[in-house]
């Protein structure tokens, strides 16, 4: 008997412009002196729509050292193809005033089809897209903009998500968390963090919740505190009633 594995629509990364509701972050200017942060942009934007969560990330990292250069020369992106797509919007190298398209000439990510937890007899269905970024030099800024979509049939048309939030002493050139929804998809949300003033506002038919990161330094907990108090700052959302 031949067993045929199911094929999912999202098994290959897509290469498309970001959707119109995305607010693209501007690249911060590098100071002529001082010690600029290695992470120039860390921008997370999410949209809840008809049982689907769209997760957009914009990450720009400066290769300030040979060690950082090695880390930036290879990128990996995991995603769950049975729940949605991995969509690449931009991979570029900023060198001074020169912007280099790292996806020029049809370059694409390679999909690794080996299960990450196979040694532990775990099969998750998670795929990993990887790419060796060629030509990066010390001082360059590598910018990757991509999205993942997720619609989980097991949730019965609902959406839920938990995101860790960066906080001081982490330094960022620009950081933001942004969430959008319409009235029909309004989620419940909660910030498990101190010192954040975030209020939803109506914008163009959608409701938007946005706040800057990194957050202020969070209160330190005693080492023997229960684990429910020692988690990192978190942002939770859910369209379930409770």
C-alpha cells in the first residue's frame, strides 16, 4: 500500500509585496559617533481577520563585528505550512546610501524538509526556510521583511497568540508592536508587563493598538517566586469569549 503525504498550499515561501495595511518603518539614521544599537528595526504588526492571524515582521540588523557578520550571513525562518503561508517581502543590504536587493536575479530561500524534533520522535509539521546572504560586509545593515499567516482549524474559527516583548536594557534603533482588527474580529488582549500605556484607536474602519518597544526595564522578581510571576513581558490576544 502506498501512503501519500498530504500536500499543503504553504509548503513553498511566497514572494510578494506587503499588504496595504502595513505601515513600513523608516530606517533610523546611524549616528556619526557613539555606539549605535545592533538591532536597527524590530517591528511587529499583526492583523486579525476572519479567523486568520497575519503576523508581519521587519527586522534590520547591523553587522557591527565579524561575529555579527557570521550570524547575518545565514537566515532561517520556520513556519507551519498546514496553517498558512510564509511570505517574503524584502531582503536587502544597506551599505551607506546604497540599497542592495539580496533577492535580485531570482534568489530564493531553500526549504528544509527535515523535522527538527525527529531525534526526539516528534513530528510537528514545521518547515524551515533558509538562505545564505551573500556579500554582507562589516558595517552593513541586513533588513528582512516577511509575514506568516495562520488559520488553525482546531480553533474553530478563532485566533489566539502570545508574543514575548523586548524590554530594557535591550537597545533598538526603532521598535514597535502594532495590532489591527475590525469590529467583527475584535479580540480580547492583555499586556503582561509593567509601565505600558496602550489604548486602541479607530483608524480608517479598523481598530489599531500600537506601542513602542523596548519596554521600560521590568521589575525584578525574587529567584524563588512562582514561575507564573517570572515570565518575560508578554502580549496575549484571543478571539475566544473568555
